């Protein structure tokens, strides 16, 4: 494990290296590090995974299994062991994680108002009202923000942002359909215009430490934000808002809230799927199934509207 952690991850994204180091040193090395490699059996790995499954999520189990697998594979390529028993072991189901949730309209309205004046105000407004992913907003530059739109185009374009990049290692968005142009609601235009016109305080405070990267959302010294930066600032912005427990929410749930709010207003699933940049409705249903308003009653409700509600079914009234 030490050999792999030291020399076996050349070319990987720094965030991947950091995560694999943390998880390996916390979960792999203490449990299996003392075992001689030639004595490690599939049963040992199965028992280890089963024990870890009591406390870790399935995603984390997959990651630590992958770390051990890669380390043993590297050792096998160097004739330290004849076969890799880790590859023979299946990852069990881990603990269920906290399900994502969405802000109600009242909560979303309170967040938009309560975040005003904080460093995260423009970020929260744009994330909630445009459905952009946090990894996309962290990479957004002013070159891709068009607050006046492009009235000279045919047809004219309204104010918008061009989502063409992300903070992924390649710089690309999650999928090809994620490269999209998002029209900006008036509230977003106002928040971004204010951020563009009032950048001096951060630069002044940073003085010579300021780094210019052209980012719309950056750290106090102009550098790209990481996920921890955004999460911490997001919860700080929410801490004094009534009806919203800041510690219970994460920035990615602004995107879930966007889907939920649209679905509650009757926007079709196909349109929501297009707006969030998914390749099809199946992906949207899988990822946001808790945020999509059930439509199984739609046919019955519409037919009641056409032919009149059955007096024996009073619950259908008012559900249109």
C-alpha cells in the first residue's frame, strides 16, 4: 500500500490522489496493512469489506476496494504475488447515505433573500435559478457571462451564461449535453451585475496575494474554489435564515431544488431533463426521483376534468 501511495498514482487528478490517500490510510492500512501479501486471501478481503459495510456508504466501499485492488495489482506486476485476490471479491451494499432533498418554495424564497449581502449571494441565486452544477459554476469565467445578451444575433439572444467548462481534470463538462447555454432570469442578471461591478473589496483585502483568473466565483485571493470552500461559505450564508437549518443543506441541493420547483409548477419531465443537461428522462428520473412530482394520477385527473368527477370519488376534486 505504501508503494502504491508513493509511486503508483502518477497522472491522477490531485483531488483523486487526496481522496485515495485519506481513505487508504484510514481504512485499508490499519485493517490489512500488517498482513503479508502472499497470505492475503479472498476471505480476508470479504470479511474486511463486510466489517466496513456497517459504517461506510457503498460509494466509499467501492473506493477503498479500488485502492486495495490497484495496490495489489501493482505488486503482482512486480512479481511480489502470483494473483490478485482482491479482484475476486464483490463490494457489498454499504450504509444508505442521506437522501438528497429540495427546498420548498418558501424555503427557497427565504434563502434568496437571506443570502443577500453575503459573499455567496450571487452563487446561490445563479445555482438555484439556472440549475448549473457546482462544478460548472466554480469554473465559470466572465468571458462566458453575457449580462446584456446578444441582441444583434439572429435570433437575438437574451442574457445568458455559456456552460462550457467544469473543474474536472479534463476541464470538460460532465457530458456532451452538459455543454449548454443557460438563459438568465432577471434576478440572476442583477446579482451577477452587482458582483461584476463591485469586485474591488476582495482585491483590496487580498492586496499582493490576489491572483487574476477571470473567475466569476473565486476564493478571497482570486483562486479557484474547491468543494469544501463552497460548502463552508454556503452554510455560513444560510446560518441565520429562519426555517432553514444550514448544516442540513449542501450546495448541490440547489440543483435538486430547481428540479423540484419546476416539477411542482407542472413543467414536463422531458423539458426538465433538457434544462438540467441530461441525455434522457431516465437519467433525470433516477437522479431526481424524490424531487419529481408523481404523475401517475395525471390521466385520471384530466379525465375527471373532461367528463366530470364521480360523486363517489370526492377526493378528485381540487386535485387538477
